[in-house]
């Protein structure tokens, strides 16, 4: 984690980063440090590009984490996720990479990400990653995204 300080982006006009590597994530002090709780971010309109065809790929991402000393500031997370719009990567790389970067920088007790990708070529792909076993006693609601069922 670079630092826990005043957010750079909150309340400011902020351009979308050109790619995820250029995106900065802001972290602020956990206002309930010492309490075991789960934070959920849902990004139902996540977009990236297929690295082979250049065609757009769409996913519904759900990120759950149990914060420790810091929390991620939501506007910086929105800008980070938006930076994938013109980024070419496979579903697995996007999903796992997002989870690993957040975990490495924020250093929460625990983090998981579910990437529920919409079908292209007739095959939906769901990708899941977590940092390890969730802490004992942490309430973990279902991510609430059903498996793809087509028109049936």
C-alpha cells in the first residue's frame, strides 16, 4: 500500500486512466479498524477487450473484502476498473489481476473477487479468486449473481 491519506480523486474532476497500470488507487484509514466486517463492491458493467480479436468483453464483477487498517476509496476504484475499457486481457487475467492488486496494496484481512463474464462465442466464463480462507466469524453473503442460463 502506497499510503493511507487524503483521497486524491474524491471531489475532483478526474480523467479515466489510459490503462490499469497507470491507474492509482486511493486508500483511506478504516473508520472501524478492529471490527470484523465485509465490504462489497459490485461492478455490473465492467468492460475490457479480448486480447486476440479486440472485441469488447463484459462482466459483472463482485469484490468482497474484510478491511484491516485501510479501505479503498470508491471513486479511485471506479477509475481503476474503468481503465480496463481499452485494455486487452483474458478474463482470467483481468479478474485475478484486480483481486491481487487490491490485496497487495490494501492488505486487508481477506479479499475475494467473482468475475461473471457474459458469453462470447457461446461460452460464458466465470472466474473466482480469493486471498485465502475467510476470517472466522466474517459474515459472507452470497455474491448474488446467478450462473448464466441463456434464455431458458
